[in-house]
């Protein structure tokens, strides 16, 4: 998938703004560029647009939104940026986090008020690392519904979306300006299309095993539950153009994917006192550190699996998530009226389960942290009935990629912007630091939608100036 010289290429037709990828990033970019008066086309490799968006819970963190204000929640971009930076152990630059945090709230309001995307504020629990309730998503808590809402908005706006269109080559002049793309149809027919600005919204490289092993060896042997069409095309093209890349070791893992069903079990159950127990009947970490870092931790346990154990409070939160209802239908959720029955259903050692539960209760009563540094409030201590789901650790999507600025322009190694190349979402460097621990819940869709909008705005401006 090379970058070719545009010299002598006769493009059959030109559309000012071309967008590669029809996940949340590409669709939001398309809406933004179209709102600015530019003609837009979105090229999507798959016949049915899904991407990483459809595999997610569809939740986007944002401060200062209309929904937050209506709920009486005080939040600010500065506070959100501080949360983002803290989660990465100060690796992500504050100004980069602040740019995302400032853009997120207006983006949510714009999607709802201008384009009719129906979102609600999640108020039942606080995700680890967030200091305020700021998660916005569809009522169903599914990324598939978010994707469908964005597709409907793009359709209502009259924006052209071509599916089954795999972009294979970019054409650039000697200055690095993209002049057009070549895409191939499922029947093998190839077309070339000129453009004035190009947005790369084709996500990261979780679907390229060689790239994963090169950049993130710790998770290379874990299951990939992400979109397998995420083959690193944006990074490969960018490197050919002299673009910089950063934080290539960053990714969203997940330590609670129902096994063997490959559907995520919401971390909400952990926030309500839930724990992870390995097949030897022992806890192995502070579960409240977050679900991303637990992808590798669970994958490193005996048999590469663990049991996610939770109580009624966790169950009450989980049933609001579509994926949980699906794994329940598949029989993945075991219910026990006692610890003895839980041990029987899971095959775990009763003695070790009793020891773990006793330690948690003792720490909660004493008001001290347990041996992993986790603190349990008395109301978080688990009591029957208990629920258990066998889970494994997985890779969902990568968070490193092309270096971009606050306008979503792709930057060269020397920090100068390429003339008309934009990127967002998994194609670009995110705000999750350089590893798995820096992923704050919602970061994937946060950068997809905020940088998607910024990329669309910049693409429209660049296209108008040419």
C-alpha cells in the first residue's frame, strides 16, 4: 500500500475532501467538513461500516456538555485534561490533553443538537480515573448503535459514502501534498480519485500481527477482539511521507472479555466491588487500576483466563449493557447462592475463595487497603447472591500512531505539518501515554470523535484555500 508519485496521473474526478474510513472518526469528520460547505466522500473498506466503533460500548467522555449541566454536574476541560494526564503518569503532554478536553464538550452538543445523534449521560457509576460523571453514549450502551446514529446523520446530510472501497495507494507530489487516492472494489476494479485534503480515519494496527509483535510484544499472544481491518495503513502511509509517529506501545487492552464468547463484560461490575480471581483461586491485582492494563495481566494468568466475580450491585449496572445481556443469553453468567456453590460452579478452590473474601472484608472493616493497594468500602464487600463470568485478556485497539497537532494535521518528524493530510482516532497518536496503563475509559472514542471533528474542519479549510 505505497505512496506513489502524482506526476502524470490523470484523476477521473476530484472531490475536495476525501475521508478513508467510516467509523466514528471518519463519519464525524465528514459531518464537520460538510457543515463547512465542502463536498465530501467517505471510502470504507468493509461492505458494512462497523470498525472499532461498533465493537465498543459507544461511550464518549466529555466535560461541560448540556447533559452534564442538566444533571447538575460541574466539570471543566482543565479537570478532564488533568485526569487524562494523571492516568498516563504524566506522559501525555498537558497541552495535547487540554486540546482534546476543550473540543469534546462542544462536539457532543453539536452531534446532538445539529445532527440528531441521541446520547445520554451515564450516571450509575464512575469509571476508574474519571473524577466526574462525563460518559456520553447511546441508551443501549453499544457502539453499534452509535455507529448507526452517525451513519444516519451522514445519510441525512447527503454525504457520499462508498462501501467495499479499499484504499490501496495515495498519490503525492514532491512537497508531500496528497493529490488523490486509488481504491479497489470487491470485484477487483480500481478507481483513482483526486482530492484537495485527505483525512485518515482508518484506525490503528491491532489487526496486523507483525506490527503488534513489533511495537507491543507484551500483548501479541493475547486474543485480538478488535476490528481485524485495522491493519496500520495510516501509519504505513504516513511513514512513507516522512510523518512522525509516537506512543506506538499504547493500546486499549481489556481484562474482562467473556471466554470463549469474545464479548466484553463491562468494568462497571468491578467498580461495584467486583474482583478478578485466577484459575488457582487467587486475586492477582488491584482491579480498580482499570480494564486496559488488565488485558495483559489476565492473559498472563494460568490458562490465560480468570473469573470476574461480582454481586447484585454489579449485576444491576451490567444489565444496562447490550453485551452483558448477550453473554447472559449464552450462559456465560453463573449465579450462586453461596460461596460454596460459586466454588462448585467455577471449579475454584473454596478454601482460597474464602481466604480472599475474608481479606477483603477485614480490610473494608479496618478502612485500610488490601495487599494490592485497593480500598473497599463496606458497601462494596461482596455477599451472595454472587455472579461469575470466565474472562480472558484481549487487545482491542492501538492508541499510538501519526503525530498530529491541535488541528489534526499530520506532522513530519521535524514538527512541520504535511500540506493537506489529517488524521484522527486510532490512526493518530492518542492521549493514552505509551503503554496500556494510560488508557482512560472512553479514550478511543474520545480521540476518534474530537479529532474527527477537528480533522473535518481543517480539511474543509485546506480544501477551500487550495
